[in-house]
């Protein structure tokens, strides 16, 4: 072999530089989306560390507070299908920028609210913006990375989200105790404006290695195709049921439960509840990587549902557990729920690439819909079993009330296990 001609050598160097640039651009684009998911998850769980403050300031009980927290989820769910359809059709750059701005504005409104209605509107705007983050990030992963990295990068994105959830519990609880919930949430809201700037400057709507933009042929047609696939519904049901513990316990009612029933301080209870998110976040990339490597989707979902059921049942029904044992079990519960990360790769593999955003958005809608439904339901069950005790203007729920309300947690795990068995294995082979 001789030396390359000057023109050939220049072309070779140009191709290599383009490949390096493309690689760095891909990771930068993913990082912006993942950071927004971190921010969205922080907002999602934040009310759990200010339950007594919100009850006192707005003079409400568990049902109303559950509804206030769930406003985030209502808006989040409402935009999931439009997000998937628009990401498939137009690309995610403008969506992410606008979404971060809306979330930041909603956060400022929530932190300054002088009534429950204004606070609810703020949470609604936060959820409206946050609803675009995860699906746009999944769409960018699909566009910028090879298919064999989908589950791994979905897991890595969830890890960043769980990190936001962890930060939104014990660390945020310390800030709230020192400066109050309003200044704390104002600071959180301001981060959204920084993320919006980063999304506009860094994110790019380039598609795949060829740089060709792949538009879904028809918005309604794509939705029809996705919803006509039975596996889409099975996977959405699994997503809904497997995360009930995270939303109903880890993101809202777990902190007051651990304070009241197990006598923990608020920072300690917040740290304990955040271990669910920590376990989920740390092991989501691991489960995704193993699923990609072994080319198996169904087994992680089955094991995840089964082990989640076992660990949560031990926390709820074994008496006089030590604080350390509770923390270990909650961490393992989060590790078990990491099997949910495979759901998004699996629904992508059961649907064509042109409809990938729509399919993943539908599953994500079901996942977030779990919070929208189960947080108020759990609060309603607590109120129905409340014995009338009030301390400093805050309702106090007995261990018996929590036991009656938390029956939804193991039942949801049983449903997730049944649905996981019904999933058809794809062997990590996506449709074109």
C-alpha cells in the first residue's frame, strides 16, 4: 500500500474529524436532555420534604396536598403524546428549550403562591415543561446513538433523574429547614433558565449518522399504529404499576410515614425515602447494560417486579425493623425497580423507528400517570382512615391509617409481575 494522495489524505482527516465531532456532539446533546430530566425529577419529589409546611401554609389535609402534588403529573401526562409526536415530526431542540423555560416560570409561581390555586397552577406549569424532557432525550438517543446503546443510555438518563430525586429529598430537606420552602424552591426554579439556555445553544436536531431528518409520515397515523400494537399496552401497564411505590411512597407519603411510624427526623426520613431513588438511579444503567449485552428484555422486568414486591412487603409488614434495616430494604427496592428501564427499549423494539418517540411517549405517559393517579388515591385513603388528630395545624395519621392506605403498594407490584410475564421477548432486535 502506498501513501495516500494529498486530496485523499485531506478527505481521510476530514472524515475522522467529523466522526470525533459527531461523537462529542452526541454526548453533549444527551447531557443537556439528561440534565433537564434531573431538574424535572427534583421538582417531582420536592413536595415530599415540605408536607407539614404546605399543609400549614395552605390549610389543607392529605387529599388536597396529594392533589396539589399531582398537578405536576396531570400536566406531565397530558403532554406525553404530543411530545412524542412533535419530537418525531419536528425534532427536540425547540421543544427542550421552551419546556425548560415553562418549568422555570412555573417553579417561580409555585414558590411565591399565596393560595392553593396559585400553587396548583405553578405545579401545573412545572409539570407541563417537565413532560417534554424524558421523551425528547429518548428521541435524541435514538437519533444520535446506535440501537445497541438504547437501554444503557436510557438507564443512564434515569440515573441522572434519580440523582435529581435524591437531591430533591435529603439535601433539599436541609435547605428547607434552614431557609424555608419558598426561598428553596425559588432557587430550584432559577436553574431552569440556565438549562433552557444550554438546550438552545447545544442541542441539535441532526438525525443519525447520515444527518437526515426522519419525519413520521403522519402524526395520527403513527399514533394509530402504536396503539394498535398489544405489546404497547402491556408495556405501558407494566410501567404504570411498577413505579407506584416510587411515586406514592418515595416521592410523597414515605417521608411523613417514616417520621410518624418509625420516629425518624425529617432529614433522616427524607434520606431513607431517597434511597429508593438512589438504588433505582445507580442500577438503571447496570440493568440497561446487562439487558443490551445479554439481548434479553423480559427477564429483568420479571425479576424487577418480584423483588420490588418482596422488599416493600418487608418494609410495610415486618414489625419493629431497625432504621438501618429499613434503609437497606428501601435501597434494594429501588435496585429492583431499575428493571423498569428496559420497558422503553422494549416498546421501541416492538414499534417501527419512525414511531419510536410516540411509542416511548405513550409508555412514559403511563409511568407518570401512575403518580397522577396514585398520589391522590393514597392521600384519599389516608384521609378516610384519619382519626382526627391535629398538631400545630397539621393532620397526623396513625400507623393504622398508613397500613390501610399503603395496601395499594404490594398490589401494584403483583399487577406488574403479571404484566411482565405477558411481555413478548424481542432479543434486543428493533423494528426498522
